[in-house]
C-alpha cells in the first residue's frame, strides 16, 4: 500500500508499487501494481501545489492541501493537510 507520515507531511509508496500518471499506464515488470497520487489546494490565492506535492506559498492565510491516493485495486484514500502560511 502506502504510508502517510503525518509528522513530516509525506506520502510513501510501498516497495512493489509504482507511482504512475494513470492506472492505465503499464508498470515496470518488478512492480506489483500502480498507484496514482494527486494533490489539490482549496485556495490557490494562498498556496498552490504541483503534481509532485510541492507547495508554493502565495499569500498569508490558511489552506487545505488534499492528497488523493488510488491503488491499482481501485482502493482510494484521501488525506487533508491544513497549512498555515505566515506573513
């Protein structure tokens, strides 16, 4: 599966899984299956987040970064992280 490290705000994909752009994308032969991970910000005026999960501060305020993890089995996990941008 995957592991979400809440203290460090990181998602780790287990050995045997491969991060792919789409579950239709073939994985390498060594992978058990694919996993997609997407990130969104609830307020792009305060902070944006790219496809790798890197956050860019735009203005002071509070924003929620949503992470959506979909395993090859179609099992889905959603994580919300509240981020405070200081002036």
